[in-house]
């Protein structure tokens, strides 16, 4: 059983590692970004509300994200464990996650911080070419990360849940380091 939170800036490789680790451990990979993009693509009510925030590189309002995480954590595949990839993204979401997990008698094993220099992130994101991957939006997402999300590193550190990986290494090396930390 593993319950993991993947922290780290956009482009740090959280999604890639989450997908490998989740598959290997047969646990749920819960990416709020993926869920929101799917909602935008299928033009659900959630997608319509989230679209403008995502295109600007701003965070989608907490109440939209919290609802979907709550629902997702209750699905059968998440009972074996989960990786939260891109959630929580600010202090309010971290507090809400605590409450939510307490309510279902769970707690995270680790929060994993992916450390990557900004210039590497910008180059990686530019080469990815997603709709919200223009240089202006990327720089804004990095600012939002620094202001809102990076403080969660201290939040989980103070709870003795934090581990850090050098996300600038190649995918295989990051995976080996990560696996050694969380197993
Ligand atoms: P990501 O794929 O994690 O980089 O997320 C892409 C975009 O989705 C972000 O720039 C936000 O607009 C939105 N998003 C994803 N996760 C969250 C979250 N936990 N809270 C608010 N917005 C989010």
C-alpha cells in the first residue's frame, strides 16, 4: 500500500514518474491536470469553468478541484493506494486534503519534491508543446508554483513526510532514486 503526493514545478517529470510508479505498484495515478484537461476536452460543466484559468496558467478555484479529488479517492482502484500528481497546489488544498483523508481514515506516506532548475523546466515545457505551454504561460505557471505551491515543501517537511529527488537526472535514474526512497 502506498499513498504518495508528488510535489514539484510544472515540467519536473512528476507525471512521467507517477505513471511508472503507479503501474508498478498497481495503485491509482490521480493527476488533477489530466482530469481537468479531459473535462475541458469533453466540455463538461467543470471543464467550461476550468478552461480560462488553465489557459492563463492560473490555478483553477479550489472548490472545483477538491470535489474531483474527493470523488476520485473513493473509486475502487484508489483503495489499494494512490499517487496525487499536481495536487495539492496551495495551502488551502493541503489543509482540505488532510481533512478529507482523516475522514476516510488515510494519510500520505510521503510527499516527494522534484527538484529541477527553472531554465531546464522552461526548455522541457517548450518542447512539450501543450496548449498551455507557450513561454509566457509557462513563466506564469512557474511564478504561481513558487508563490502558492512551493510553500508546501515546508508544510510536509514539518510533518516529516518530505523526500526530495533530483528531477534533473534522466528518467531511469530519477525512477531508481525515487523507488529507493519510497519502498
Ligand atoms: P498540470 O498538468 O498539473 O501542470 O496542470 C495543468 C493546469 O491545470 C494548471 O496550470 C492549473 O491551471 C490546473 N490544475 C491542475 N491541478 C490543479 C490543482 N490542484 N489546483 C488548481 N489548478 C490545478
